[in-house]
C-alpha cells in the first residue's frame, strides 16, 4: 500500500493545451469554408500538405531532441501552425511551397528555438514571410474568385495545378489567373495599391470587378468567417478578447484618420477590416500566446501596435501582405512590452522603472 | 467612514484574480458535527503551531487528567498543549507529524483510560470582570493558536494593539470540500459570538467585520441572528471565490485596503481571527476548557460517510477515516487540508493538530494523480487568476533557471501558495511546487549569505589588526636596528674576533627572528598562530635549557679554576700557543659563544617577562637594562643583549597578543634561575672581554 505524494493544488481545472489547440483549429472552420466556397480546393489541399509535413518535421525533431513524442506530437500546436499556413498561402501555389513553409515553420522557427512555448515568432507567419521573400512569384499566385474565373476549377484541376503547375486540360497557373474579361487578377488589396500608385483615386479603383459589391468578392466572406470563429473562441475563453479588439480598433482609427485626411487615396475603414487577412490576424495570429505579450496591458499595446503597423505597411509598404510583417515586428517587441507592462503586485506601490 | 458605509450597503471590493473550483461542500454540509468515541491512542505533537514548542511538564508513565497542561508556556512564541482526555502517558518519542515533507517530531503518546475525567475547572460567567491582560494570559495558557491553517499563537496576535480599526473574523472558508467552520457556526453560533465579544473587550476595535462567502446561507443566517443586537458587528456576505479566505484577500475584499508587502495587517490597524479560533477563545475563557478538540471535515469520495467530526487533538487520521467508512484503495491518497492548499500525508498514523481543518480522501476520479506537465505556452491564464497579481509564468521560468535575483524582482515572496495558477494552467505545470522549491532555496541562500557576511567582517577586522601590528612592529624594529648600528659603529673601532663572534651570535638570533617573522607574515589564518606560539615557546624553552647547561658548566669551571676572572684570562692567554692550550682556547671560544647565547636567552626571557605586563614602556626597559648590566662592564655583550632584547621584545609582543598567560608562567618559573645565571654570565662576559683584550695585544705584537 503506497501513499501518493503530490504537491498542492490537488485538483485541476482539467484543461489541456491540446484541447485548447483543437478548439482553435475548429474555430478556423468557418473561414476555411468561405475560402473553399469562393476560391476552391486550393487552400484545403495546402492545409493537408502542410499538416503532413509538420507532423513529419515535428516527429523528426522531437526524436532528435529525445522528447516525449506521444504527448508533444499531437498537442495540436503543430497542426494549428499548418492550418494557419495553409490558409495564408495562395490557393494555386505549387505543392512545395506549403511543404517548404511548414518545414521552415516547425524546424527553424519553432523547434530550433526550443519547441512549444519558446519560439519568439509566430511559426506560420515567419514561414509565410520567408516564402514571400524567397519565392515572390509563387507566393503571389492569387487567383480571382471562382465566379470571376474563365475556367472551371474543380478539385482534380486544383490538385493537378498544385502538383504539376497545369490543370488536367493543360492550362497553366497564369492562364487560370486571367479574368473573364481578359486581364490578370490580384487581390483586392493589391489591386487598390497598384491603382493608387497609377494615380487613380480609391473610388475609381473600386470600379474594378474584383471588389464586387463591398470590399472584394469572397475576401469579405472569408473575413467574416474568421470573425465568427474568433467570436466563438472568445465565448469559449480560449483567447483573450483584448487582443483582437485592440487590434481592430487601432486599425479602424488609423484608416479613419487617413480617410479624413485624404479620402481619395485611402480605403475605407471597413475595407481594411474585411480584406486581406485582417480577421485571421486579429483572432488567430495575434492571439498566439507564445509569441505575444502576456499581461492585459501588454496585449493592448501589442495589438494596437500591430494595427498601426498593418495600416502603415498596407499604405506605404512594398508588399500588400501587411499582417505577416506586422505580426513579426510585434513579436520582436513583445518581450520589451512585457518588461514595461508588469502589473503591480499586491501590496506593492506602483513601481517606477 | 466611507468604507464602513459601503460595507453597510453590502458593497464590497474585488481582489485580483481568483478561481471557482468545484466546491464539493455538499458532501458534508448537510450532516451535523459528529462526536466520536475515544480512539485507542492519542498522539500529541509537542509543537502544533508556528513558533517554539513548550517545555515538557510530564514524563512517561504519568497519569494525566483531561485538560491537564502538558507543556509549559516557556517563551513568548510557545503555545502549551493539553491532555485531550484522561489517561496515561505511554511514551514520549519522535513520530511522524502533520508536515508536507512527512517530518518527525517529539510526540506524547497517551493511552486513554476511558474515564475522560476532567481536571478541576473554574467557569467564568462574566469575563468583563477580568482584566484584558488576564484574558490574554488565559488564552495563552489554553494553548490557542490560529485554527485557520497557519497556527500563529493567538495571544501574540491580540497582545500587540495600537488603535485597531477593524477586527475581521474570517469565516470565508473558501477552500473546496471544507465545511468545518460552516457547521461550527451553525451549531455553536452563540459561543463563537461570545469569542468575538471577548476579542472586542480585549482589543477595543472600532468595527468588527465577519467575512463569509455566500455559499453558506445557513451559517449566514445563524450569524445574523446571533449578532443582530450588536451594532458593532457587521456580517459581510462575499461572493464565493477562491481564495477569499486568504488573509490579504479578505482584507482587500472587505476594506479595499492592501497590506503592504512584507508588513502585517496590524500596520493597517487590522487584526484577523478565524471563527474557529473565536470559538476556542470563548471555550477557554468562559468554560475554562483549553484547546483539546476541534471540528474536522472528513470528506472525499473515497469515504462512505463523509462528515464533520469533533476530533480530539492527537487523534490519528486512520481512526477518523475508519469512523467515516474509508474504502482503502491500492494507492492511498490522503490530503490534510483542502484540495488547493492541503498536503499529502506520508502515512495514516499522523495525528490531528490544532490547525487541521480537513482530511480529504479523494477517489481517483476526483484528484488526478498523473503528472502531465508540458511546456508553458505563455497563455497568461495564471497571471489572470493570481490573487497577488504576480506573473506566475515568468516566475516559473526564473524558478526553473534558478535565477534568484529575478525571482525576487518578480516578488516571489508575495506568493501565498494558493495554487490558483497551477489549477488553471492548461499545460498542467505544478507551478506552486516550483515556487516552494525556489523559496526554500532562496531562504537557505540568504542564511548562508548572512553567515558569509559575518565571516567576512571578522576576517577584515583581523586583517586590519594584523596590519597595524605589523606596522608597529616594523617601526620598533627600525628603531632597534638604528640603535644597533650606532653601537656597532662604536665597537668597530676596536674590531676584534670577539666582536665578530658576538656579531655572529646576533646574526643567528636575527636569522631566527627573521624566520619566525617570515612564518608569521606568511600565515594569515588564526589556526596557525598557536602553532607558531608553540614553536617560539619551544625555542625559548630550548634556549633556557641550553643556558642552564652552560651555566652549570661555567660554575664547574669556575670552581676548578677558583681564581678571579682576570687571572684566568691571563692563564688562558699564556697557554694559548700550545696545542693543548689551543684546544682549550677553542673550548673557551665555544664557551664564549654559548655564554653569549645564554645572555641572549636571558634577555629573551626578560623581555618575555616584560611582555607579560603588556605595557612596555621604554623607561622600564632601560631600568631593566641597567639592572642586567650593572654587574659587568662589557659593553659589547651589554649591547648585544640589548639588541637581542629589543628583537625579542618585538617577538614577545607578538606572543603576548596571543598567549600572554603561557609566556608569563614560563617566564615566572625562570626568574630565580636567572638571578643565579646573571652572575655566572657576568663572569663569562668578563672572561670574554679579557680574552678579546689579549687577542688584541697579540695582534699588536
């Protein structure tokens, strides 16, 4: 008869990191569904590719590090990284983009820094930025929404395009990207940016069919999907509501200010909210606890900074992919933000540092 | 007054963080407190509180009565213990006590005689007749220590009284499972309120607040009913949240004040007492019943009949479990205290003590015994629930890295071990365990640091002292050397072999001293000093014995010759040329050297003698010199003696600082012998002088 000895507390809320990760993965489903509806199978294929790759990469590195594989391989964090990466990659990008990105995310960004909880950068975003810088052609293979495409893009065609670069019928990726009216498509953000540099006003640019009725066909719904998922996470208390709210408000005020100053060359606040990866970033990327700030005050500053950076990069940057760059920059500043936003401990006067 | 107005309106403050673990109070809060039969044996640890144990008043085999005092209130922080029933002290030995690490301590083993005979008691109907000091003494002698968990001696807490604003009665009982206070209030509210009245009389606080969580409606009703005529007392019903019952958290929740870090509530004019302690106080003051029993919640799903019981102090845990229908499983998981802050018991023989409010025997489903710790993902939930507003995850990293400086910067010592952080941690990191280890390590390091600091101060002081001594010694040495030089210059005019012989003797002494000094300079530790002392002492002793031997030889020679010194010198001079005479001369030479050595030794002894009187005034020195030299006219010998003396004095001074007594005794024993020796040596010196003269003559020839 043995007496069990353990340290207090003896009871536990019974929450697990893996359960938290699973919840976050489920919350991406509405957004993924919207992506599938408007842009086809591409992203889902990339998510699958990336997931297989991360499991392989995680398994290899964990074995090399002599870690407990059973518990760490399926803690969900790697899969979540794969999902986020797969969502971010252009749907028609070649297969090796997501494989290479996933390898980079897990091996370099996550495990080389010490594994779960020790990575200073968000693995998915770091991988995305790496891919964007290294393979700009493949990483800008954004396709128009399905209803604006001149070709029928079914599952087989998508699969074939991703693995061979051509559809079954032999059309190249470039041909697929051609609009029904005969010109190559870009994302709404990209289109706006290009148009503005060409001297057009915002309202003139918005006449482009890519924008549709609102802020970009498909993109707005994808964003709404991620917004729903995010609200679900907040309700489930899986993420702190402070971060997305602070981020969205910051972005709102930045774009509002710019709109007041120069309405002709600035997109509306809602355009910024519902285009690109805004909602994905707000609810799924910035809320990554590992690479974010820890205290509530810190999170407000962290997310507000991200909002500002997103706006600045979208407005003045060379790449339209503002979220990834802003997140990485904020990740860098997180330790500093933490240092200066330590809460006052009970019974201590507010410390002056 | 705004605080009290707010309280009267039922508005309270919020403290940061907190959690809502499953309460599980339903297991026991619907049954009355049960009185148990006497167990076969009671194990009373001598110390059941924070502080020192009292002095033992009984011995093995003594018969004790119920309520009899067993240990003495010997120091302020001690609390006596009392016999919970009448019986015989079977043994006084070390046994496992209620301690997280399963430590052992001295315990009294009492075998009850089942008569349960009380010692004589004097109940006090009206405690207002007594002076507050009398009441405090009564409480102290009744062995009352805080019954909420910490076990701080109650009489200490209530003796310190500047003006008290708030007396807070802690009835929050925020830990899951525990219902001991709840039931006690429901069944004994009158006595508990009497205890509060006694505290009111002793402390004279401005307000009395009873803090209780809203999950105990019956107890709240009972308290409100019992206090409705007392205006001073306010029953404050607080929302249920763990750890509302923490001292600092309850103060914040009730008054909005924060106890400054490192200070006590008394600094804010607040005193907190547990409601069970109030009951014990009333029992002690009014009924003259010392603290010998308490309510213990015996609960958990491994029990068939979880219930609150009146447990005598010293009742072994297994007896309580047996009474409550414990179904033993393969792995026994027994917790003393609640699930949040309690600790596992190393065996079930551990006795109930004054601070034991709960015995928890959970089933496997209730308390997971697996450790599924994974890496921290910095989710920050721990910081959200921390009632001390610390950053548990950062603390955890620093604790793992053993970064003690950073830990203290992160206010590790403001952690109250409540366990809220570990409770919510999704990575299931046993955070509190890390903090406990870190705290223990830091405390130990601090202890070592204090010791090291003391040693450093001691060492610095010694180094300084030695340096000063060295400077003083060098100054004296220099003086003596100058004097020697001056005298040597004089002597050089009549440069003789005798001079060189004397110089050689001087050189020898010097060398000896130099080596001694070198040894002294090299060594820095105290331990080596006595060795050196012994060394020097043995040298002195050797010199003395040598001198004695020479003196005897001289005396013999003097008898044989039976002539005046001059005549002898002439004789020796005459027979100088023959081989035989030469040999004799050599002998004489040797004698001379020995005699000089003797003189030096004598001087050494004198200076040692003088050193024993610590004050070494130059006047005394000169007087002594005169005395020693009054019998002989040989300047060289005199000077050499003086020089040697001076040198030896420096040495002796060194000795004196360390071992005055020893040198004194050895010197004293030699005084008489020296008197005799002086005469002989004077003769020898005269002889040497004559010889020198003769040699001079020969040279001139």
